[in-house]
C-alpha cells in the first residue's frame, strides 16, 4: 500500500512534466509533492518530507506571483 502511494505521486509528477501550461504544471506538482510528503511520513524519510515541503513552498510562491501579475493585467485592460 505504501509503495502504491509513491507510484501515484510519481505518476502525477511525471504527468505534470508533460504540461505546456505552467499553471497546470505547478498545480499538479503541488499535488504530487503532497503525496510524496505523505509517502515520506509513512517511510519515515525526512529527506523526502523536507525536499517536497520546500518544493511545495516554491510552487506556491511562483503561483502567487503568477496570479498577482494576471490580476494586475486584468485591471490594466479594463
């Protein structure tokens, strides 16, 4: 069962890499990293937990920038 969770995370991560839209890539990567964090907790693997937590923070940071820029552009064009 634990391995299955790891494979699900891997599949979603690989799927995210096929995305042409950066928003989809980041959102799928966040989902994959949360699954990897759960996987790391089940294995007791701190490198997994730490690395994936950092990746989630990076993706959220970049998404927040992307959404704020998009919001500013929509205000300018109105």
